[in-house]
C-alpha cells in the first residue's frame, strides 16, 4: 500500500531541519562554489519532492537527501571534464592543496568518479568531510596505521587518474587544433 | 559575514517557496504510469482526474488556509515573522556596507567590477527578502494565518499579497539574470584566452536560459493572477493556467540543456573514436542525454494534459 504523501507542514519541517546540513555537505564537496552548490541542492530537493509525493516521507529525510546529494555531485563531475591548469592545485599532499576551492574540488571530484569506491570514500572522508585518521579508523574498525596506508594508496590512484586526464586533455587540444588548422 | 558552507538566507527562502510550489504541482498533476497512457481514452481520463484533483485541492486549500483565527495563533505567527524581518534588515545593512566597500575597492583598482556586480545582486536579494517578509507579516496580521503563496488564493481585504510577492520575486529574478549574464561573459572571455574549453560556456548559457525562463514564468503568473482577481477566470482556470505556465517554463529551461547534452555526446563519440575517452564516459554522456530527453518528454506530457483540459472548455483560454 502506497504511503501517504506529506502535507505542506511536514515538508516545511523536513526542509527547515535538513537544509543547512545538506547545503554544507554539498558546498564542501564542490569547494564552496555557491552557484553550483545552490543548483545541486535545488536539484536534490526537486527530486525529493517527486519521490516523496509518490512514496511518502522517508523515516530519515536527511539521510535520503545526503545520499541523493552524493549521487548529484558524482553525476555532475562525471559530466564535466575540468581543464587541469595548475599542477599544484591537484597534488593532494602538497601544502598548497585544498579542496576548499571550486577548481581543485572540480578536478578531485571528477577523478573520484574514476577510482574504486573504497578509495573514493577514504579521500572524501579525510579531505571533504574533515574526519581525522583516528575517526576513520574507529568507524572502519581498523588501526590508524592501516588507514594511513590505504589513504596513501588512494591518493596515488587519484594522482594517476588526474595525470592521465591531463595527458588526454593535452592530446585532445592538439588534435582539435590540428583539425581546425586543416579546415582553415 | 556568511560562512562559506552556509546557505544564503535569500536562497533558503526562495527554495522553500519552490519546494512548496512543486509539492502542490505534484499533488495536482500526478504522473501517470506508461500503461496508463496507452490509449486516447486514458489520456482524456487523466485530464479529467487532473481537473477534479485541482478543484478539490484548490477548494480545500482556500478553506484550510483561512480556517478559525485565534489571537494566540496570530501572535505566534507574527512574532516569528518579526524576528525573521529584523534579521533580514540586518542582512540588508551588511549587504549595503559590502557594496559600498566593493565600490571603493574598484575605484582604487583592488578588485574587479565583478565584485561590485555580486554585491549589487546580494543587495537586491536582501532587499527582496525584507519586502517579502514585510508582505507576509501584513498578510498574517490580516488573516491570523501563515501567508499563502498559492496562485489561486483570493485577495485579503482587497489587497493582493500573493501578487506583491510575485512582483518582488520578479525583481530578484531580473537582478539574478544580470549576474548570470555577467558570468557567461566571463566564461566566454576565459574560453577566448584558452584557459577553459567550451563546457563552462555552455553551462553558463544554460543558466542564463533557465533564469530567463524563470522570469517568463513569474510574468505569466502575474498575468494569470490579474485575470483571476478581475473575474475573467475562476480558480480552477487559474490553477490550470498556472500549471501550463510551469510546464512551458520547464521546456524553456530544458531546451539549452538538451543541446548541451547532444553536443557532449557528439564530442564523446569523437574522442572515443580517437581512443581519448573510455566507453564508461561515452555511456555516461548517452545517459545524460536520455535523462534530459525524458525530462523534456515529461514537460511535454504535462503541457499536453493541461492544454487538453483548457481546450475542453472547462479551463477557458490561456
């Protein structure tokens, strides 16, 4: 039997209780790009309305919204292919690196869609969600040393994806330039 | 100063209004399943259901919004609005100070004109928030209820509060259009310099189109509202014409996204043939295109259902 769709009061309550943590989650994952964060949060809520009107209000609206937001961020960065300009902006271990800038967040998020889920989750937890090694180790029920090792390997995988992308971007630009020169 | 990862209060209010509007739209125009749309008879039946549902929701909405008034309820609602209005005025003051600072910095060459434009947009949004809350407070004092933003709501003691707030939203939308157009110009400059490729320009173009569609929607709703209050149409007709305007706006906003998705697929196919892109990326580009096409088909369906109902004579002309 289909659940009752929520009325305006229930929707407003869910909206007011979840909007700030939802926005903060999305904003952290897009390097604070306000325009992009607002677009994605709006998309998530429109999707939520369509689903909740059909299936009823979920027991944990925030959990539903955060899962949907994660998919929205991943989908967005799968579609866009950022141009890699500054190598220092994408070295996860360099002092200059911070995902707290739209360009760096764009590159890292795009690359995260191309590594294994376990690696992506570790990098998200440490660099985007601000969790410490200890917190991650406690959540996964393993030692801090094991997490440090896994994080190191995850960063290496990410760097390889970004390096390959930089080479392909360079090759694609050269190919495009050669084809326009030929036409010209 | 707004924390980087905190939402802009004006965005919070705008999205809240959109969430409620979308929820009402979903209640009035439920999506039929594919088997339901198999026959012409079922299409006509779906339109009839839409009319019945919209009549029921409209009547119940009016009755619920203006039910028993109590002084205590009025006081609670107005106290909350006054608190929010006070905060909004503080934000407006901060926005004005930020604008003045940006103008001074541009004059001495410390920041670019973009900073002034952003600050001007922020002032416009903050001003609109103050005006909207003032309107809500006035309506709450008159009715003892939370302000209603339903297109079919009647005037309150001869005053059209819903129309007032639509006009405020229109001002904000026009200010936002200027900002998105400036962002498009900036993206085009960066592309011309070779700093980025075509994708950011296309996305900026899509945002401009979306903003233009939003402006057209508010203008349509204001016209519908005027016809309702003049008695040219009734509440059911106004509800249907509002749904029609929503569907038209969605089509306008989706059209450039469809073009972007088609070009991205072509680009992906070219890169794939040169072995510069993986099959996963190509599949993702195809899926993106199909999703936009599905959204556009949904908007076309909603528009066809509503127009069928309007043309059947029960909805009048649009």
